[in-house]
C-alpha cells in the first residue's frame, strides 16, 4: 500500500523525483518515481549493498536479469549505486486483489495461470531463478499479470540460512526447508501454491506459526478441491515434494493451453544426480512432443488471452521492481565466434569466487588463461579441475564464454572489466552462480 514520503526518505535519486512510498521489505524500499519525461517508474533502494565489491557484483547480475523477456514481467531500466529502476505497473498485486474481492474464478483464474507460467518460462530461459514467487509478486496490470522481484531473495552473506533469506514461508518449496539449493523446480512449487491461493482465497499451507507452515509443506498436501479441473493436474504435479518429479515451466504452458496433455507429461528421461563441483543438474523433464514449436504459440496466447481494457485499475499502484540476486546466464549454443578474445583481456587472471548457495560458504580459487585473438581459453579451480572454455561473444563491455563439456564443470562465464579488476560471474543456467573479482 502506497504512503507519503517520510522524513528519512530520499526526494531524488539520479534523474528521478521520488513522490511516494510503494512498499518496504527485507531487501529494500520501493518508491514511485517520476522521470524527466513525466513517466512513472518504480525505484527500489536496496539495503546492505554499499561496499564496492557488492556493488560490482550487483551491477554484473543486473545485466543478467535484463536478459529476461519483459512481456510478462516488469521491464528493467537501470541500476546505479544500490537502487534499481524498473517499469511501473499500475495495478494491485494478486494478494491485494484476493484480499479485496475474494478468489478468482473461471477465465480470470486460467488467464492468471497462463500469464504467470509464461513469465516463469521467460525467467528460466534467461538462466534466472525467481526465488520468491508469491501472490504479492504478481501485479495485475491493465494488460495482464506481471511477475516482479524475480531473483531478488539472495542471501547477503554466506552465513545466512536458506529459510531466513530466500522466499516467503507459505510458498517455499520443501527442498529449501531441507537445506537444498534453489532451482527452477522450486519456482514451480511456489507457482502452484500461488494458483491455489488465487483459486481458494486462502494460504495453501495455512497462516498460523511458521513452524506449522513448514511442517505442512514438508509432510501434508493442501486442499485442492477448489482448483478447477483444467488446472488441477498441473497444480498437483508442481506441488510434488520431490523437485525432480515436477514439470518445468514449458511443460506447464503446454498443459495449460492444451489441457489434454496435462495428465500425461513425460517422466524425467535421465536420473537427477547429486550436485557436482559446480552444482550443475540436467533438465528434469523432457518437453512433450512438439513442445519446442508450440512454445511460441503459447507465449503469444498467454499475452492475447488477457482481456484489454481502457479503464484505469484501482488507484493503488504497485511496485514493478526486480533486483539482483543469484542469477545465471542461459547456456547459449556454441558457435564459431567471428573474432577471438579481445587483447585487453589477454593474460592469466586469478582470484576467488563465492557461491550464492548458503551451503557452500567457502571461496573457490579460480585461474583463467586467455589468449588474444583465439577462441579457446583455459579455466582452473583450486581443486585441480582444468576445463577448456570457448569464447562466444563480446556483450556490451563484457565477454561471454562457455565451458566445453568434460564432466568436470559446465555452464557459462561472464567477464566484466573494471579498472585493473576483472569481474567474474559463473552460472550453471539453473540458478547457481559463483562470482568474484580476478586480477592479472
């Protein structure tokens, strides 16, 4: 709920005048800002991000988040000095809508499910994990639902516990309560719990003590009697206690648009192993037949199915804001680059990188050997793993590499220069990252 600015609130950040508070949470305070052209934006001022190393990491991760297709999310505009500017969505959150008018019904509920599943597909395709999907992070704009705050719930220090730092109690996936890592499958559990809330008007695992909610998430099934038949198979599948048994966002989209497929999603085609040295896990489910070609149709359908209206929504504006977090770059297809490593990056670079996984607090030693004009490079960690890398492209002041699969590691590496320091960001494409600074 918006409120006037208080005595301690800033009045201007960068080129934006701040006019109202839109909300405040554990990660920061969100303000309604007015730009030089008179347009509205949401400005989030993050807490605890003042040291230079953290600022550099957040700037790198912000660039990763900008790769998320904004058709069902809030468009990111800029990040500078601990505040993030994004598109302002003029409408209530799903939580506010349910509290004011009760549960959603019929086409309104199905359109919500399609729109939010489309958003998760776009988020995951960019290599980002939302980490805090819940009714308060779904905004009901005049052109349909927008998912916001994807990736923001990252622990700010290595000693933070998963349950204290990631997610909201009633929508946490059970694997997080067991101390496991956040993955795209965790988002699908939270998505299903959110759809249950939208369909019933009640929190799916209750609203009593946190301990009781956690116990129910781990051991009980929520009441799904109010979930309509066309959504029930998908919701039930996404609420599986085992993350490997859940469909991915693409499977969910196929099932929503083609309900006859929802009850026969494929089982995982490969076993899901324990996390290796860099946490890489294979995809949990295969697409249904023809899914790749159907996805484009689904994404367009998700956009077109939401009713358009010239009417203004409720006066309550909601913050359309996202934030840096444990994100990853999607693993692109390796193609022969037109040029090799730029000369400015050539040499041997060493330093340490830290994981965004609270269960892995120790820094990892990293050494990169880059040769100007060639596509090949070498990556080495402190544990003796040596891995070839292939240069992909220069991407707006950063260069992108992909590990050449050897069974030792995998994923992508983004390198960003800042003076004599080379910012390092490794991602497995499923939410696990290692980041740090390297020097020559």
